[in-house]
C-alpha cells in the first residue's frame, strides 16, 4: 500500500455576528452569537448568553 502526503490549503473565512433579544422584559437581555462561513452562509457554531468579551473569547477561541 502506497501512502502519499497531501498538502491542502483551505480558504476559510469566518464571520461572527451577534443578535440581541430579551426574555419578558428588556432587563433580561440575551445575545445570540453566531459563527458563519463567509462563502456558504452555513452556521458553524452558535452560543446564547451575555454580551461580554469573556463570553465571546471562551466560546469562539477557535475562530481567532
């Protein structure tokens, strides 16, 4: 069996968007964070939570 090494170069571009909503009253804010493939529009990941730097960095560290 002959195995060959493949050198693949992927053109990968991710956009991260956020959308605000609230539960019952505006004081109960929730944020939907989405990582989206720029070329296909496919949602790669999403998180529902607060709007803080810590929330973003912990959830999408693989994007940065």
